[in-house]
C-alpha cells in the first residue's frame, strides 16, 4: 500500500554523473521492497510541471533518527530533475510510494546475476542483500556508456561473488555492453535467475540471453509515467499473460518488474495486432459477429495476482 | 444570500465550517460537489488507498465502450506548461468486464458512481447504455461524445449538434428515467451554446464541460511529434480559463440546465470559479496525476472558500458571478460615472 507524504531532504550528493538524494519519507521506507519505486513532484507547490517523476528506490533505512528514509539515484535529464538536483537539506518534497511490483525472489538458494545499466543499478543493491540472506550466490554486471555513468561499482563488489563492468568507450572495465560479458558470468556461476534494471534495449538483450540459457529473468522497466499510481494509462506495454494473450498493461502497477519472457520487447511502443482490443482484433470481432464465435476470450485474466501472491509469499 | 464578506484565511487544521455542501445534477443528489473526472481516476480503486473515495460527491469512471480496447501506442503523453497532452485512445476492458469487476467494486464500496460511456457509433452508445440499465450501482451516465483520441479526429460527435443529439437521444432512450444523462462537450467548437442546446433538446439532463482540447507537441530532439498518436488532448490548469468561459456561456444561455464543470481544477478556489460561473458540481482530473489526494483536498478547500464568502449553502453560490451589478458596491470614479450614465440611458444591461 502506497502513501503520499511530505518528505524532507536529508542529504543530496553527486556520484559521478548522478545525484543521490536521501529523504525522510515516513511510511514509504517501512513498506518498500526491492524493485519498488517512488513518484515525486517537481518544481514546488505552484509548479507548472504537473507530472510526477518516477525513481526506483535505491536504499531504505527504517531506523533513521527522524523516521524511515528513502534514497533515490537520478541524472539531470530536464527541468524537473534539474529542480530536484538543486534541493538542499530540509527542503520538502511530495513523495508517493512505495509503488509497483517488486522483484520476485527465488524460493531456493540459486545463483543469480544482477545486471544494471547506468543508474538503473540503483534497486539491485537492496535486492542483492535479500538474495544473500536466502543463501543465493550473487554476481553483478554493471554497464554504462562511460566510467562516470557506472553506478555503485564498489558497493556491488562488497556484496557479490564477482563483478563485471562494461563501458561503451572502454573507460572502465571491458569495452562493450553488458550482454557481451553476461554469457561468461552465467556459465561460470551456473546462474538460474537474471535480475535487470536499465534501458529498454538492455532489458531486451538480457531477456534474450536468459531465454537462450533456459533460465528465468526479472526485468524492471523505466517507462515514462504521468501518475505512477495506475490511473493515467500512459505507461502501457504489450505483455503476455498466463493465458498466452497479450494485453497493454500498466508498467506502474503491473510492473515495473516483469518476467523477461513475457514482455514483447521489440513491440514496445506499438499495439501488436493480436493484442486484445487492438484495431485489428476489434475488426476480427466485428467480422465474426455473423460468422461464429469471438476469436479470443473477452475476459481479462488475473495475470498479475498469482505473481503477487507468489512474491509476497516468498518475501515474507 | 448574504452580502459579500471576506474573512481572513483559515488554517488548514481548523475544523471544517459546517455548511451545506450538497448539490444535485438533475435527479442525482450529491453529498458535495467534488467528483473525479473521467479518465483521471480509472474506476476509483487506485485512489482509495490515498483517501476514502466515498467521501466525494462521486466517481466518474474512465469511458467504457462495448468491447475491450487496447488504446493507442506509446508515447501517450507529453508534459506541457501547466498541463499535459494525452493520447490514450479509450483503453478499457469493455462494458461486460467493467460491470462485473469495476462497477461491482464501486457499488460494494458504497461510492456514488457516474459511468462515462463512449462509442464509435450511435448504436454502440445505445448498446452500452442498455447494458448499464440492467446493472446495479449506476447513479448517472456521462456520455463522452467528445474524446479527441479516436480514429476520426475532429469528427467527434460533440463537434456537430445533429450527431451529438442523435447519440444523446439513443442513450436517453436506453437509460432508466431516474438516471440522469450528462453530455460531455468539447471546447473545440465555434459555438458551444448551440451544441449544448441541441443535446438538451435531445434529452440530456445535464452537461459536462469540458473535455480536452486538441493539441500537439513536437519533440525537438527527434524532430518528430512527441506522441505516437501525433495529436492529443490538452488538459490541466492550462485550459482552465477556456473551461470557465464555456461554463459561463452555457449557464448564461440555459441557467436551468445543471452543469458538471471541469478543466484544470487544482485548488478549491479553482473549483469555486466553476461554481460561480454556473456549475452545480465539478470534476477534478489531471491534478490527480500530480496529487492523488487532490479531490479530497479540493473538497475541503472549497468548503472553506464557500463559508469564507458568507454563503450558507453551496447551492447559493452556483452562478453567483452572473448576478446583476451591485450598485452599492460599484466602484467610484470614471467607470462609475459611465455606469450611471448607462443607467440614465436605460442601457444598464449592455456590457460594462
């Protein structure tokens, strides 16, 4: 359950190309799980920027002196994040969270690889701790365009069996992309699950790699959102449900973490013809009105509820 | 009605003034004038974690059509100054699933529900209304004849008085007589009063004003339209003056027709503008994305604002901005001299 609170900035600091913002946000930290995110207002009380900015939760501390604290990582990408970067200690920020579905944890202590693209690495550190508590081997792969966009290399090293780093310009680690080194990591650790957060292209490549090795993947997407709470319908993606049917699902409430093999990555940004309710689907329904039954079931399946039950069960 | 009396701004934590905030839209009685706007609150469930949705005047649900609908590709939104552009394309579960799940939940929860319906044809509107007639928990119908994100952009029903009236006639015929039918109008017309008169003549019990206005953003990095749907509906405080103008014009022409006003309401004073212009109730929309508790906050802010101005009931404030110029309060100076001259010339009703 999410809450809306007036958070107070505790600290903001530069880390490479990024900013790490810590805030006291009572009620958010206490309920957050790895993979959850927060949605933050930017520009102050009379801001002309109405839409909330979504950030995955980097760290939480439930025992902060002033109440539960939440840390986020971001880069300045426009006037909204520029405003956020200018906050100082004691400034007030309107925060909603924790939001979205968290990463699902394996029931068995299996080896896992955590893959972060740029500041997409942020939610992986608390995940790594949870995995290690369950006896899972954790290997990290961090990638970015340049060295100053690699986030959390030291931290990753401290809590993992191994860490591989790739940069596109070769300024740190190997020159290339995370998926260039990923097969080697998987083979060495005999990994069973890949956890990833980063740009859409990287997630697609990670999901493909998982498929090739016949292993599970959990991908946290960074889709543009207006509200973050499930009412605006702007952040939809084509995702396959348990019944094999594709639907346009909201990445804020049904994600941001999806099973990699369920997202139709190459069709993100489109509405595939076989999606329930697409123009082509509706045409087929109308055509069949006089010639037989509907082409597919009209009922909406409970795609997510099983996952959530499983997630909460495994997390508890 | 007591005379205008402004008091000092009260503190947020003070108890709410005990004044009668109830209102009605035709036969629909509302405990207070704050509703959610269609398409900005889904079917209420998501917002219920932030505030008790049953404390609102009502929930106006996202427009539902006959069949499930996937909507448009992404990107579906772009932020604009004090507003946003959206191109959702009426994504929804279809009327059967809506009744079985969403409406059932709202009914169980005890919310006052106004169901927004949409259709690609007069027949579809009629069918959807017919299904709702058999369903439990419908307090009103809002007929979305003005969504700009449909295949035939610019050819929305609400842009043509004849087409708009046909839809309303069909919905009215398929709806129980005790359930009010509200026609949701588009501001993208030359004469909104003409469309309003046509739908009222066709049987609309009230009017919802306004839907989004068609807009466009070009991404200067990609140098292409920012939305996959190219154009989208502009909403938020950016369009509020346009919405207030529409409410004003229609209330002036037809003061007896109830209006549900919406368009960029962000505060209680914004809501008050609509009430003073002639709205009997208001819907809060895009602001929910910014502030999920906004409907409850605006309800309380409006209650204080109404009391601070000396009104004893909300209903006394409806259309109050249309009142005759008050001679006692008229300013002195040149404007006042002109006003007196106008009175002398027996032209007191010309624009002053």
